C-alpha cells in the first residue's frame, strides 16, 4: 500500500517541502473500511460545483490509497427538509461519518443529533450547524473584511472614499464580512464608505448594481467586495467611463485574468482574498482523522487564500477557465491545521499552487 505521505506528495509536490520540514502527527489507525458521505445543500454555482469536484477527486484518490472504503455525494436543492431526509438515508445506509454543508444552521440539528446518537461522526463546514455534537470546519469571515480595509489603508495612506459591494442580504457570511469592514474602518477614520450595494456574490448582479449607483457617487478610490463580484464591478466602472479604482478581487478566474490584463497594460495592482472550494476536502480529512482516532478540536478554522501581486501569475496558471482558485489540501496539511487549532497557534500557510 502506498503510504499517505508518499501518495499525497506525488499529487501535491509543491506543498511537500513545507510538510516535510514541519510535519504534524496524523492518526494512522485503520480506516480502510470506513465510509464517509458528503451531504451538500446545493450545487448551483461554480463555487459549489468546484467544491463537489474537489471532494470527488480527493476521495477517489484516498480510496485508491487504501485510506477509506467508500464515499458518496448527495446534493439537495437548497432545501433543509430535503437535506434532512437525505441525511436520514445516509444514517440508515451505515456511513461512518457524514460531512455536511448545511442549508440551515438550525433546521438540520435534529437529524445531526440522530447521526451522532448512532455513533456517526458529523463534520459541518461552510454552511455549519449549531448542534453541539457536530465538529465544525469554517473560516473567520470577518477577517475577509478586516484584511481588505487594512490593505487599502496601506495603499491609500489611511484616507479615501470607498464603495462597498456586499453579498446576499441576510446571509450570515455577508453580515460577518461587512462587520469586519466596519470594525477595521474604526482604525482608519479618514476612509469613508460612500455607497453600498448587494452584488449577491455574482458578477452580473454586481455589475448591474454598481452601474446603478455610480451616477450618484463621488470619485471612488477603492472597492471592498465579498467574492464573485470584482470583475462585474470593474465592468461597471468601465461602462460608466470612470477610472477603475483599487477593486479587491475574490479569486475567480475572470477577476484574476482582468487584474493581470490591467497590470500588464498599466501597472494596476490590487489583492484578492476568498474562501476555497477545497474546504470540502479539509472537512473530509477532519472526518477521516477523527475516525482514525485523532483528538480534533470541535472547531477547526481554515485560512483564506490571499493572492497578492507577486503571486498572481502562479495562481492564475492553476485556476480553471471560469472557475475559482482552489489549492489541494492533503491529509498531512490538514493534520498541521488541526494541530495549530488545538494549540491556538498560527495557521499553516495555504499549500503552494501546483500545475
């Protein structure tokens, strides 16, 4: 059998230098017969589709390496009742662990408790649940907002007029990122938000909404965003014959390609920050490690992928056309992540891009 380190280093050679230099112990108890399922609330956009692809590719490789016995993915139509019924079926089918991206933080709590009571490991990520028996893998979403403002404050020397493009109104991620922006702006009182629109994490919506508000706005120095909206925002400024400000990007291929084009043409610089679809594989490895006997914290925080000017070419080269930049997360890397969370230490750097 190929060892875990040998197998994943053959797949993720670019990440292995870090892993070999600073190994974290991962549990090695037998999990070859264990089955892990993925209950996904929906697969209706490019980010979620990339998330499912990451899961399918990663679990297929893990099965080939003898690390699990089987896996499946079931997606609901963003309907908590439908998802709960699907999870009940997974319980009856005898899965050893169920990884969940939940349609609701509370509506699935009953079926999650049923799974835990049946001895099934439950790991919720991205769309998490509030049932205490579940392990959680997620981001500090407010950090996205804080990071953007800190970067812009440095670029603008603490003074400037901003446009805020938010996500979906009422969405917890939108609220958390906006809260991070608001908190960070307190340290930069001369940076002001002149207007706010909701771009729904979608380029076309962002373009329409930004185009609608631009006539009422003064000159804009920079735009804070939430992901999936940077390119649409840029197109709105171009369409209004206004100079493109510093627009924070969200790791989508169209955003990175536009950024590179502008940089090549005029030296335009910005940064990009976002969650990664590969979080599904982080949740998978957390579940596998719990099954293997590792003591895992109830909450595992995952770092965001930040792309700066010097990283742009390397990450763009490994981002699918029309897709989302997506690192490969190995078992070793997730073991390092678990260890950092357990010890309250700095999170490991995102694995390097590998073509």
